[in-house]
């Protein structure tokens, strides 16, 4: 096994596969952080060029940023680095196996295995893979091989069709990446309001909200928007403009989306929605 891109994801997956009995023989990484991470998670594994990783390994993980992946695969194929029969696995959520077409033409076996988890680049990530979903896309004849690799890492395989990969990835980004932004903004606002430990205050609230949302979907909506408290929402917008104007656009957009969903699911009464939507429209005009 080899890994091209010894970043947070690559080093973690390689370490998990090592625990499952695969033998890491080479890795590539150029940043100081990658070198340190590889030394911690993949001790004694030599750092070499991507072409040398392919020369040494039968199974190669490509764990580079999405935008770099197509050019990397094309370049490696053009230089003859990819051998027939090699398993070439990328971990991008955005792409299926189509991006590995140059490797396929070179005789390689293409797999797309995307771990649905955020990574810290430390040993704790290996344990977090237990029960982690992986979005997998592969030719039908390689489906069992893809599922076996995921299970070996402790994950749960979830089949994603090739043409559904962009939507699948957008859904994950909407949920996970934007959640981090919302939580960080909420903590900043609480500090501005004088709360000494905003993380401690938000922890139980957000934990309960996430659990309720996963269990009940839109039925878990609460708060002034779902109740139609237009006056409270107007007060929020006023305070945000005064203390954190950079958050107003996001607040209005999320409030409008929340109102639409609350209306559609019968949580927000239509007679209260008119005033609420008026407040949100007025907020956009300011």
C-alpha cells in the first residue's frame, strides 16, 4: 500500500489499513505538516515522489485536494507511472471513478472511497473511523473489493452512483462545513454579549438540537422563526447590524429558509408568516 498526499485523510486511512494487515511501503508529502504527520501515523514509511509510490505499491491511495486530483491522475498516467492491475483509490467526495479514467486506460482498477468524517490529522482519527460511513463508487465488478477495504478500516460502505456524487458531496458540505461556520459565529456573538464560556453554553443546546434534527427532521424546528415571532427576529437583526454586521446576510438567509420549511411542515402559521417575512424582506433592503 502507498499513499499520495500524506495529509490528514491519507495518513489516517493508511494507518487504519496498516492495522487491518496491509503493509505501507511508501508515501508522498511535501509540506512540513505532512512530513510530521507521516512520521507519527506511518512511522518508518519512506517519503518519496508520487511516481515512486506507484512503483512500489499495489494499492495506492490518492488523498489530494479535489481540484488537484484530475491533473495528478492525468500526469501519472502520461508518464507511465500507473501499472496494470494496481488498485487506485481516491478519497474525494466530489468525484466518482470517472476522474480515474486515465488510470483505467492504463489498466488500473479504479475505486472512489470517501470517508464521511472530518479529520484532525492525529491518531484519534483512526478510532473515529469505527462506524464511519464511506461513500463508495466503483465498477460493479470491483464493488466487493471497495466494500471490503471500507470494512477493513472499520467503516460502513454506502453506495453512491457516479452521477450522484456532486449532489452527495454538496449535502455533506452543507451540513458539516456550514455547521462549523454557524457555531463559530454563535460563539463570537456570545463572547460579545459577555458570556465567558460560550462553548460550554452552546454544547448542550447544539447537542440536543442535532440529536432532535437527526431523529425528527423539520419537526425539530424551534425558536422565534418557527413560532412566527416577527418582533423578536426584528430585534435580532437590529442587534446584529450594530454588533456584527458581517453576520446579517447569513442570519436572514437561514431565517428565510427556516420559515419556508416551517410553513411547508405546518409549524409556522400562515397568518404569522406574513409579518415575519416582511421583517426579513426589510432586513434585506437595509
